[in-house]
C-alpha cells in the first residue's frame, strides 16, 4: 500500500476513533462528577505506567528489523507474554491495596478490572506488528475503529445505566478484547502460540532501550497524575484528566495518523537508501502545518470547548486545556522524534534524553502544583521547551538536516497557524474570553479560519496544498 493510501485509510479510522472518544468523554463528564472521574483517572494512570512495560517496544522491533525469522518472532511473543503475566500480577496486587494508598477503595476496583488487559494485549502483538510492517493500514484502521466503538459503547451504556466510576474500566477492557480478537483474526497467518527465548539477547537489548525511552516518559507523565491526585485532590485530578483527554483527542487523531504510517515508510526508506532526510523534512512540514493551527485554535477556544462539551461544572478545566495545547505545539515541532531514533538505531541516545525529561517533569509539576492546577499544567509547557532543546541537535544529525531548514519550515507554518486562528482570537477578545460565548460566532470563526488556512496554504506550504489537491481529486473521482 502506498504512503498516501495508508494515510487515507488511517485518517478514516481516526475519524471513527475521534467520534467514539468524544461521545464517551461527553457522556462521562455530563453524568459523573470530577471526583468520580478522578477515581478512574488514578487507576488508568497506574495501569498505563505498567502496560507500557508490557509491550517492551517489541511491536516496533518487528516493524524495524530488516528480517524477522520465525525464531525471532517466537522470542518476541515469549518475552512479551512473560512481561504481560508479570504486569497483570502487579496490577492485581495493587488492586488489593489501592484503597489504602489513596484513601478510596474504588480505585482498587477499577485496577482489578484493568488487570486483565495485559494478558489480552499480549496475543495481538505479533499479528498487529506484522500487519503494520506490511502497511496493511486498511485492516488496522478498521480494527482500531472497532476497538474505539466497542469501548465507547460499553462505557456510555454503563454510565447511563448507573455504572458510575467503574464504567470506563469495563469499557476499556471490552474495547481491548474486541480489538485483540479482530487483530488475531485479520493477522491469523502471523499468529504464534509457542513462545521461545532463542533470540532473547537481540530482543532484550531493543526492549530495554524502549523501556528506558517510553518507560521513562510514561512514568513521568503518569507520575504527574499521581502527584496532582495527592497534592490537589481527586477532584482536581478529574479536571486535569478531562482537559488532558481533550488535548489527546486532537493529538492522537491527527499526529498518530502521520506517525503510525510514516514510521513504517521511514523504516523501509532507511532499509533501501540509508537516509531518511527527505521523508523527515516532508513529515515535519505536514505535521506542523496541520497540528499548529489545530492546537492554537484549541488553546484560544479552550473555555467554550470545555463548557459546550462538559458543562459549566467543568469550566476550571478550560485554562488547563489551553496550557496543554500550547505544550503540544512545542512537542509537535520535534515530531517523529521517537520514530527517528528507533529507525536509525540510536535508542541509547534517546534513553538519556528521556531520562532528563522524566526527572524534570515531576519536579516541575510539584513546584507548579504549589500554585494550583494551572501551575501544574504550566509544567507541561516547560517540559515541551526542554524537549525541543534536547532533541533538535541529535535529530539533526540522524536525519542529516540543518537547523536552518527546519526553522524555515517552522516559520512559514507559524504564519499559517496565525492566519487560521485569527478569526477565533478576534471572537474571544470581543467576548472578553467568556467560556459561555454563543456557539454561532465561534462556529463562524472556525469555518473562516479553516478557509483562510486552505487559501494561505497555497502560498505558504506547497507540499500541504499538493496533498489537499490529491485528496480533493480522489473524492471527486469517488
């Protein structure tokens, strides 16, 4: 499958994912209090910290390697299964003591539900990775859509039926089971049932590097949730988690479209030519051209967005969302960082970079939390600035790009973002930043911004204009 077709399939899948996620988030926020949302947020944070260790980065190992003989595939399955069982055991143990640690027994209930997830995920790793390696993104998009719809559907049904705080846990588990079964069926020719440790050194070396990179970053991010829960309380964590969820909907449904597809294409380009310079520069151009206007608009409209989706009881999440969106603008400036280091075999360097970030973020969060919820969110902005400073030099060497080239891309896409967000900024200044501003002027400003973005792209970003033209032509032919 070509890169464009892969992006088109993945985009379609993300639209379904976006719709399902938003529906579930709105229902949860409208029917549960910030405190009840905070209960599940604590449990999910703990589960996410441990679940990242389960995959050990081995999905990307199978995608990256030039050849993956059966002994290596069986070793990946075996190592991942061992880690999955250990993770499930730790979660089950934490479920028993969660109430004592957090002073809320219901945290342990959600942890007990999520303890099943690592074992479920273990069996979809190999078929899912091999499908991604072959760029079978049509099937992957359909599976991700199914996973999202099942998860959101179960969550919404339980919340409306009085399931309360545990609804998100049961919904997430249902989605994982549906996604795992669909992946195993679609990639059944890749299924392995007999684990092995024949190539354990090769697999473990990569896995430890991935654990150091993703593990450090994930631990730091989830430690922020735990810190806020302890310092500011579960209600504050509920507000923070809903703002983070909205920010992640935009990040996941735009950024993931690019990175998931481009990673496979980048690995193939590296195997064939030994260089990823061209595909990296094009990706930076397209990602910043799309993400910067989206996040700038979200930052400007954060108050009304939170009010319309969640209700007035969640207004305090608006400023938090704005700060997270600003941080996302910074992080997208060094897009594909993880993928570049993996493809180029420089994961050891990234371990050191992520160790610095992982050490600084919790400290900055504690300091910010002393000033309140907004202070804790501001730590994300500082973290993004640190990430750009730490990553850009190393990424320049690995991608064979000069700082001037990347800055030129940033500059023209910053202007593009400014043009796109100008109407929304004008409306919010006119409304004195009131979260209760009427929907009609905001909707008009958003539509105007999208139109200006499309027109400005023709002069400021020819690469983006070409992709838009290709998509329009495909739609017309269809």
